[in-house]
C-alpha cells in the first residue's frame, strides 16, 4: 500500500528515537525501550479523561505494579472509570489483596480463568491498555519491573505500539466481550471458543481514509480449526518473499517450519530468538529446530544483551505486532491479540529495528550449530521440544475440547 506518512508527534510527549507514523488517519508510535514503555503506560493513564480499560497477563506487586496501580487509583479519584482484568495463571504469584485498594476506590476488577478447571486450560496472554476509547497501548510487555528496566542484563527486551484513532474502536469492542465473559461466574469455555471463532471486526463505515483497510485485528485462541491469527499468518507465510521475525518463544509445528523455509528460498528469511530466557526449556526446544531451517537457508540469530521477549513479524509489506509468540501454545491455545498492518512505508521503517537487534545477536552458522551438536545436547533439546511443543499443546488442546464446561 505504501501510503504511510510521517507524523511529527502525538498529542502527548513521546520519546525520541522511536518510530512515528500515520496510517489511515491513525497515529502510530512504536516504542522500543523499557523505560519508554513504562512512561507511555503512565502517560496513557494520567491523560485519560473518561475511561481506562486494561488487560495484562502479568500484573506484578513490584515497584512498577505499585506505580501503575496507584496511577489508576488517582484516575478514579478524578472521575475516570477504570476496568482491569488480569490472567489468573500469569498473575498467580500476585496476592489478590494487592488489588484491594483499587477495587475499594471503585475500579471494576476480574480474573480471567478464575476457576481451577479453566485456569490451566486457557491462558489469556493478551496485553493492552485503552484510554477514552481512542488511545491504545499494546504489545508483548507486562506490568512488571523486568519489562521497564533499561540496564539490567536480566531485563526483558520488548516492544509496544501506541495507537490513536478510530482503529482503537475495534479493541474496545473486543475488550467488552472479554469483560462480559470474565465477569460471568462460570466462564464457559464453549462460549469463549464461539467468541473467537465468530470474531469479525466491524468495518469503520464512517472512515474517509482509503488506507483504513491496512489494519487487521487478529484474535488467537482455542478453536478446533485455525484461529483468525494463525490462519492469516499461515497465508502470509505461504506467499512470503521476505520474512523478518523476532520471537521470544519458538516451537512451531512442521507445517509452519516448511513455510519459513520456502520464504528463505524466495528472497530470504531472518529469525531472531533469545539466547536465554526465564525458562531454559523453551530455548532448548527452539534450538532443536535450527538444523532443518539452516539447511534451507534461514538466517538464525540469538540475541545476547538481555532476555528477548519481543513478538514482531514483518512479511513483505505486512507488520505483525502484539502478544503472540511463534510456538504451538500461541498459535493454537492461548488467547492472543496481533495487529497486522499492511503498509510498505511502515514495514520499511520496522526492518531497521530488526537490523539493530541482529547487530546485537550472534549468528548461528551451520558450523557453529554442528559444533554444539552433542548427544547430551540433542537429548535435552528433544525432551524440551516434547514438553513445550508436543505434550503441552496436545494435552491442553484435547482437554479444551473434550472436557465439559464446569457447572
């Protein structure tokens, strides 16, 4: 499409050095650094005049969690309606009493997967904050110190996208559906599956911008067939001529691996993965897949300075930003949100970001891969992939579709 235009600034102060664009009348701001992500979230909350709607997989009771919670309480004091949902599994270590000051101040609060029978079957991995139904901050980061740290080697490297414009209305609608489901006592799985299966974002009929169709909001989740998110990325990979991917967790199935390899044979495919994570099993599982990809010309790099948590895919002129990793759980089980933006100028602006990450990453050459290919290493990698790529996916998926809804 290629009609994105640079925009000098959004209504609030934003850090320099990030990417600013305007597409279809929507102002976009890509935020790379942890301190900037925290500042953007606080600014979003402080700037709200009427409403705040937030969902986070992890909302920790650390310094960042306290800061965000207290800003929400301040927003309530000035008359802003606040709704917060968190995932019961992801935020399982956060005491529920931590949120008491927020609910005491008048906020609406709910746990996704509050029942034991659903908590381990479906995890809502989405992350978003919406102010006044017009400004939205989404990405892969949670409310926790590690995502907002700018120096520690144990920090998470992630990405946020701040959007202002009518495209936010689509996520307002989705958030309302999530709230209604989460607020029900039974949280029926079949109802949730129907929500995902029937997800069709309403077009903005009042839009006067020809490029408003650049945006596609894609929901992932436990559907019997491919979810909207998995279906669209599968189609794009089948047509891809140039692929750049940054993924925190990487353990796709054989079909997706073949599509990555075909993209590499056309013009090229580059994948940046973590060299370390909070779970070594996920890194080992990903490394098991390096050999077939390297033999087919896929460029693989491992990020070195910190723990990589980013979820970014650039396929030709399409950019995906959101919460989904490229593993079996994110493709087929977790509730995920990915925004696909098709715009040549935006894709061209995002690839230098991938270049910067690549410069800080070690390239995995076939020789380097073979040098570390020992029997104990292979056994560890096979066990890791069996756990995260086969058993977790197969057992959880079967339980999702075979167990009756809880009474």
